[in-house]
């Protein structure tokens, strides 16, 4: 299962990088997040309540960062347990590219799920994943870019549309992670914490 996307964040890359590694900022951006702590420079642990269709559960998950290249990006891997609801595990590659006063965040995530989560239809999962990712990036952009943004519309992360993304999204409709940590770097840590949460 794959989730691919990119967002323009209204803040400089160094600021976005710092925020993506700040558990307090990430916690504010992840719906249902009760706890988010940084165990080390490369590990986060989270407790998240999430719902996809009829499946609602509390998840406990751990996310590890690797191939750190500050402030350009990193790889994330993790897994989470939701009791009888099931489990999720997977990873993502996140890159940050500075574009003037904004940062282009790109991610490619993949996940495996089991238990009740695996029985939820892929169209429902896709809709939930898209909404959680959009909500995460909107909140993240408001927090990180808030002081630089004069107009509310400018403070909203803008999904970047491209022909390549449309083709990738069409081929990805076979299935997406049922729980997406709103799938960010630590925007995806945030995103993956929601997946694995």
C-alpha cells in the first residue's frame, strides 16, 4: 500500500525541519493524539485514538528516523498496535526543498496492515488517509508558518498537483494505510505516527 504526496509549507526549510522534529508541535497536529514523546534523537513513541469506518481503537506506536540529512529530509519506519483492531507497519521517505519563503515537502509512504483494519475497504481508507493528511498539514502550516502568513489562505498547505502525481495516485488506489498519522516527516513522523499510532 502506498501514499504519495507533496505540500507547500509557508515557512523556511530550517524552520520546517525543526518543527518536524518537535514532539509538542507534532502532537498538536495529529488528531486523537494523547501522547507523543521523543525517546532519542531518532525515535518517537505515540498513543493515538483513531477511527477508520467502523474500526476505532487506541494505538501505541514507535517511529524511528534514519538516513538523516538535515534539513533536507530522512527516512521513517515504524509500527503500531491497536489490540483487536489490528496493527500497521511501514515506512516513508521525506524530502524538504526550499522554494523562496516556502518549503516543498514530498513524501512516499508504504504500509502493511492486519486485523480488522485490513478488512476496511480501500476507498474508505483512501478518503480517511487523504483527509488526515490534509488536516495534519493544515494544522502544521498554521503553527509553523503562522507568523509569516498575513492571509489565512496563504497559511494553508497547498497540495501540489502534477500529471505524475495523478498517475501515481491512480495506481495507488489499490489500497492505502488505514490509519495515516495525518501519514507527516515528522510532518511525516506526524503522518506516520498517525499510521502507526
